[in-house]
């Protein structure tokens, strides 16, 4: 089992020294990865399900934050949980992600993308909310095409993006393409995993039977698409106080990575939570 940790900027704030110290402590504790959330813009009355989001919640750009984290760390992998893909142009995004991966020497490897749930956020960015799923699918295809393209360039003509003989350099560090994990908690997200994803990171408050059905759907869709279902990683949210028995239960469900978050607001207490988790599962010892 792999263990990641999330840095919640809405909860922890945006102080750069705190973010850097958090990432460095997470690395010292043996966490495999650090994840940051994403929203581009909020507005009064914005809701995720029944939860209203205060419009002043701070969401600094996760990729800029991860680049900052990369410069302050040596080993920890960089992840998004989740990057709102329909709201980024894939040509620009291909350049940004490859640059971070190159500068971090191959650590921008847990990109997780989602669609977003706030209609006015999409509207503000000129994206049709109803077609954002198709837009995200095209964006994934464009990212992979650009990363794999050579000096003669690549061409693409789709519903949302179109170009001819385009070259984007630099490329990712020592691999042809960056992994792309899919976030979401719907059967449409599960099908996207099977067709295009390298992993699944579902959220939401789903019943166990529905979670299992979505994972089965992702794997079945992968088979239909001629892809290897056993190659799909399966990431889930966990709690930082979870006992080993709970991790065993996740493993039995096919989970390959668990991402937790510190619950304390105080920095010293956060570090204590992270250290205790590390000791409980022997994370730091595994680095030796």
C-alpha cells in the first residue's frame, strides 16, 4: 500500500513557509506523495452537493504550489486532487506539467483530473458545463499526443481543440507520457478511467456496493478498450487516525494508495499526526 497526504489550502491557509515545512515533514515521515486541491474561481452561493462553499476560500493554483514544493523536497511525488481539466487548455497544460516533471526529476506523476461541479465557474471560463466531460476526454487525448510527439509535430482535430504539426517541448522526465488519474464519483468517471485513465481516485459519499460497481465498471471498460485493467491504480481517501485493520480492508477492495489529511489546525499538532501515522505503518523505516 502507498500512502499520500493532502495539503488543504482552504483549511491550512496559503502561507508558503507552512506549505514548504508541511511537505518537507511529509517527505521525512515517508509519505509517498502530496496532493493539492483545485478551484479557479468561486462565487457566493456556490455549492458542492448540500455544502455551500464560502466564496473567500483560498485555492492557489495547485501546479504552481507543487512546483514550489518540488524545489523544497527531494523525493515526494506530486499530485492533484483534483485538477479541473475542462478549465485548462491542454496545449498550455502539457507544457506546464512536463516542465514541473522535468524540474522535479520525474515527480509530477500523480496528476488526478476531474470535471468540476460549479456551473458558474465553468461559465466564467467560457466552458459549456453540459459538455465538459467530452472536453475533458479530448484534453486527455491532446496531452498524451503532445507529449509523445516528435520534431515533425502532431495534429489533432476534435470538437473542442484543433491544431496541425504542433511541437511542445520539453517532454516529461525520462518517460514518454505522464500518468493521468481520473477523479470523480460517478459511473461516467469510472468509464473514463477504463478508456483513458492510468488510475481511479473516486470521492463522494458512496455506499460500498456502488464503489465496488464503479471499480468493476472501470476494469470492464478497460478490457473493452483493449487496455490492461490490472494496470489501473486505485486511490482512495482515508483518515489519518485509521488503524491497520482499516488499511487491510482497503487492500481487500483493490486499493493501491490511500491519501489522508491532517485534521489539526495547529502546525505542531499536524506534524504530530503525520509522525504518528508514519510510525503506525512504518513509512519512514521503509525509506532505509
